C-alpha cells in the first residue's frame, strides 16, 4: 500500500508514464498533480491541422491526466479520482496571442484557412471512470479492474479522433448540439424562477460567493428581502409583494368560481366565519412569505444542477 502522492513526479513514476509508446515525453504539471502527453493526428484523419513553412503540423492532440486527492470520498480514502481530458492543441497559439504569418515558425495562412474547412476533433473529458487505488498500488476503472495508463490514453485519443468520423462523428455532434440546446434553455428558466421569486415573494438572490452564479447551489442565506414597504394584514406583517400575491390569488379564485357558477361549501364556511377567514389568511400569508420562497429556491437549484448534468453527459463511441 502506497501513500497519497504529493507531486506529479510520484504520480508519473507510479504509472510508469515517463515515456508512453507513440506519444511524446510526458510533461508533469507545474500546478496540481498530473501530466500531459501529445500525439500527432494521423494523415488519414478528416481533420487537417495547420502546417508551418517546413511542413510540420502545428496542432496535435494533447491528453492531460490529473490526480485529484482532494476529491476522495470520506469512506474510501485510498481511492483517488483520476480525471483526463483530450483536446486539440496549437503549439504556436499556446505561445502567442494570435497567428503572425510573418514569423517563420508560424503556420502558413493558407494551411490555417485550409484547416478551418476540415472538421475539428471535439474536446472530451473523462471524470468518473478512472481512479488510483493506493491499497492495490495501481490505477483502476469504475468496476475496480486494473487499468494501464497507456490504455486510458489510447482510449481517449481514439475517441477524440472518432468525433470527426463521418458517421459516428455526425451522431456525436448532433447529440452534443441537442444537449447544448437543452442546457442553454436552463439559463432563461433559472432567470424566470428568480423573477417569480422577486415578484411573488419580494426576494432576490444575492450570494456572497459570486461563483455560486456559475456553479454550486444557493442557500437560504443567499436570499435577500427586498427593501420595499410592508403592510399588516389580519395581524400579519409582510412585504407588499407577498400581500399583492395574496390579493391576486383571492381575485383569481373569486372570478374562477363565479364563472363556474358555484362556490364550494368549504369556501363558503370560511368566508362566513370571520375567525376562520383571519386564520386562513394568516396561514396563506405565512406560506407565501416563508414556504414559497424556499420552494422557488429549490426549483432554481434543480434547474441549475440539471444544466450542469446536461453539460457533463458523456458520449461513448465503443
């Protein structure tokens, strides 16, 4: 049983990933724990990377493998998540802000334009399929079976190439577009629920941590009461938004039952008894003032989480 790795060198050494066959030499992370390798795109690929004046390809596939001990589960301290990503990497752009076609090391303008006319491989992630098991001193998959680092890297590279395949690549891109569309709809839906929270309950969401706007869930402490006038109704003090919502509900019920031509017996009993009317009104106002805002907050968090789940859905080619 090995100890938790504290640097990239230990991780690379444990995986014997110093030099993987057909890949360039591993580059350890300077921040965090992990490494990256690069591999050229094959001549048979539909994607044609830009080339320099010497005919050397500028873009390569880069695969980054990260070891993340901070994401271990409390009941499995020896199992460390291993996450990986593959993407198209421009060697020139990584060192410069943009192409400078006067630079002899820059890809030629013609090859850049030609590359844009070919399908570019899609960036892929592997976030929950691999782990390092320190009890076994080896990397494992989600089923606990031993996995070699070369198999992980090769698998990601092949799936990356498959995203530009005429058939599999088309299906993959179509599904990505569908998921992106679905996730994009979550943004206006979240805004709509926040608007309802403001109008109906007189509350707005102002998290102290600004990053909660992008990820994570809001808490009740993130809801702030609008600085609006408050009124007292039936002995209950509430904001004008809550009182207004209650009045609108009463009007809707009144016109609805008037159109129906009959009023339920229970509603007549409440209307004819002042004590019941006051008690019912106070309960309704308390619901609008305390329960409904929490329910709206739950809806907002649900939509936010749904968006990230849609964005995180993976597509397997095999």
